[in-house]
C-alpha cells in the first residue's frame, strides 16, 4: 500500500469536508465506547487482567526467539511449514511461490492487517491470481478499490447508499432493478456471492491473532465465520503472522482473549475463536492438505530494545482508535497507511519511517484516553512524544515550529522571564477582549482560531491567582 | 529469507545471543506447567448455577437452548425445533458414536445423512465436546467424528451437548482436552482444529449495525441433555 501519510494535513482537510464520511463518523462514534464500557462493567477483574496481559506479552517479548523456535518446531510436528521472512518482499514472494506451485487461480482471504501491510492482493493480481476478500467490510472495500479505514471495522465509513451503489455496479449478474429493503438484503447478497467464491478457491489466506508456542497453533478471532470458511474449504491454508503474535501457552491465550473482544467490540467473546494446528489428519473429512505460516518481521525486531518495544504488546483491538477524538474527527483514511489512530501514529513511523509519517504522532491532543483504554497498557502518548523528539533531532520539524519551540524553550528555562511575559500577555489580552470575552482571530494564531474562538484571559495569570489563594489560605 | 536472519535480528534487538541453557530450561518448565492466571469469579459457581449461566450466555449471544431429560429425547427435540422454525427435516449429522446411538427411528420424518456438510445442507447436527459457562461458548474440536464444516456451512447449526460437559471458565475446557485428547500426528492433545463458538455468525460491517448470519449459520441451537444429576436444581 502506497503511503499518503506525508499528506496528512491535506487528507484531514479533505476528510473534514466530506459530508458522507462525517455522517458515518458521527453515527458510529458513540457505539464503540459504550459497548466496551458495558462489557467491562460486567467483569470486575478487568483491571487485574490488563496487568496480567501486559506481563504475559512482556515475558514473551523478552524471550521472543525461544518462543518462536518452540512454536515453529510444533507447527512442523503437526505437518505445517513455517516460512521465516525478514521483509515484506520476502513474505510476498513466499506467498506467491506457494500459490504458483499449487496452480492457484483464486485465493480467498480472511481479514488480516498484515496482508494490507504486505499489499498482498496487488502482488497476486500482478501475477494473474485473483484474491477475494471475504470479510464483509473488506469485500466491499475490494470492490471499491479502497483501503480499510479501521483495523476491526474496515468499512464503517461507508453508508448504506455506498453499499447499494457498489453492489449494483459489481454484481452485474443480478437484476439491476432489485430492491434492497434493509441491511439484511445487502448482507444476503454478499453471502450468496461469497459462498460461490469460498467453494471455488484453491488457496485460503488468513491472518493470526495469536501463535501458541506450546502447541504450534495459529488462532483467528472473527464474528462472521469467513475466516473459518477460508481456512477449511481450500486444499491449501496460508497464515500470515508477524513475529510478535506468539504467546507461550493456551492459558496465556485465555487471559488475552478475555481482554480482546471486550476492548474491541464489547463482546465477552467473539463468535469464532479458532485454533489451527497443522494439516488434515488421517480420517478427517475436512481441512487443508497443506498448512503454511508465513512468519514476518518487517521492522518489528528493530523495535525490540527501543522505546517503542511496548507497542509490540498490541493485540489490535482498536480500543485506542475507538476512543480517539482525532480519529473520530478525520476518520482512518487521513492517516494514509495501514494502521490509523493512536496505535498507527506510533507504529506507522517505525514501519515506513518518521520522515514519511511524522505528521501522525503530531496529530494528537495528548488527552491520554488511548492509553487509559489500552488493554495492554501501552503508553501511546509517551511514544508519540518520542517520535516528536526524534523528528526534532533529525530536523524534520518545519523551521517555523522549530523557531517557535526555541523561543518557548528560552522562556521555559527562565521562570522570571516566563512569568513576566505571561503576565503581560494575560493583562493585554484581558483588556483587549473584555468586551466580547473571546477572540475570533489573533496574530500568529490563525491556524488555531480558524476552527474556534480563543476565550479572553481574565487579566491575571495562573501563577498570580495561585499565589493569591495560597496567601488567603494561610491567613 | 531465513530463520537465522529473523532470529538474529530479534537477538540483536534484545542485545543478547541465543537464550542460555539455564534460562531455556526455566522457559520449558513454564510451558510444561502452563500456569493459569487470574480466573474471573463469574463462572465459579455450584453446578446448577453454572449450567444456568451457560444457558443465559448462549441466549444473550442470540443462540437458543432446549433442555431435555435424556439422550433418547434428542431426536424429538430436534424434530420439534425444526417444525417450529418451519425448517426442512433433512439433517447432516456428525458421524459421532454418541449421535449414532440416538433413537432417530422414533422420528421417521427426519432424513439423516452422516458426514461433512455440503453447501446445499440447510441443517447440521454437531456433537458438542465441551461448553464454557463463563461466556456461553461451545468447544468443538475438529476430529474425524466431528467435521469442522458442520459448524460453518448450514443455515441452522444444532449442537447436542451433555450437561456434564459444561465447565465454568475456558481453562477448564482446555484441561478436559489436555486429559482426553490424543492427536495421531503430533502425539499431543490438540487436534488440527478447535473452534470456540459463541452464538450464531454475525457482522456489524454495514453501518455498525449487528445482523446475524454473515457467512456462517444464522441460527445456533443447543440441545442440552441433562445427564448430570448434580447440575439439576
């Protein structure tokens, strides 16, 4: 996927003016937080489970090589093959080689964010293989040639009219005059179209939510059942998984599952949680004859031992997106690459470079909501701050911002000067704004006042008021 | 593309070489012991309450449950359910000995076929291995007598479950499989596939609004056989 992250400002302006997108954002925004809150209210142990989940992942990351080797040996014992890939290029080549060897013409796909990272669909298409997305949201995005805008609800930015439009344009074998009375009719049409694709596919590609070292399993968590049909019906199953997905045991997985669905959709448990371990066994009536796991580093190992290591705990629940005021103002596409929202603001610069994605860690109010809802206790604002520092160190910050920071820094290190200037500004603005109580434009702050008014100061600074009240308290 | 390249990059990040022997033996011991973490209290209940919690959770997740006194009542319960839902009486049945032993002849109108599900099947009957009260979840390991497609392809998925197979938390269900499972290929306890199923298939991808029956079954119906006297109030 080609990144448009460098154009975040333009993307965001475009998103703010997009009426359809804004309608979808306003409609969806309240749903996620309230569902999560309701589920967590039913589980008094949730906070304790968060700490345990964090500790499980930290333990695994500290011993990542050991657990991956153990996991891979168990995959092979169960008749599967592990393809170790350092880069996205290697992973694309591994997937294509398997598909070409078995003469695949169509490939069904379960939802997988790492497959977006690899842009595997384009790669297969270039080599004459047809990939078919089967997650309902991913399916319509494939029809529309759009990237997902959310990591678990990829097409929530579309309204019903968009679905109907795309289905009429794409399903040309159906009567053009058909009526979609409600959402169920849209769902039924997608179900019928995709059933045929499931049955015809030569290879099924899924992602993985977890890899279990103890058993050599890969785990997918879905609600639709498309991932299960994808991996059960074709002769060949390929799993795409990044290295940080491994956990030691089934018991460790139990704890993470208790956190995942509640944080994501507010369910206690997703509908299908499926553990796959190797190939079809003797006497079994279902299952693939070949089981491949394409194991992908693609920049993760470089995060180990860095300030960004905690990001490798991420279980992709999307709670940070769902609670983010910036994400729900501009939507996911504005972020310009695979991972949007706060987790994307941290992850994208590590994967495609801070020179490309430097706007993203700046697109935050640092309200801290993301960190407070993260089931893995990932300090997202702290890591965004790290990116801002690196940007500054590498002189990627624009000259005006650097100059502004330098001026602010001079004052911040000299409290007497800071107090002097804030006193003067508060008094001056207080006098100027006394009549209206607010400013709709100010010199040097046009960007800020372009979207809102600045309330006029009351005339004294915080320091002055604090000192006054301290004196009053003592008296 | 190599295993050594990936492992080498990880070790560089962790600023160490391969895991030393004493540490590795500690990690292997952790895998062997597979310690449990905190288990939520909600499912740690007396048996009757555990079964009641399971039923409540299945219904909360848009599934349905009917309790029958014994295995011989299962065919009638299924036939009545299908009639009440106006569904066809042709079933595809898991080739499991416990299902094969049921008195199907008492309901001669039911047409049975054993095996995996085909795309034309409208109703499937699966054998429930275990169930988790904590979340209303069915544990369905894929084995020769429990084909995976039975969980996925039919519009209506029926699962026959013994009440004695209901446990409280998810960990207890894994313990059963750890004790009872024998995989012919790995020698371990885990079969090729284990599905944990909580309610019928659904999607909220269209306008963030939940609809049932996305790709998998639109209906999930559990026939719960009261084989466990301690589980009855």
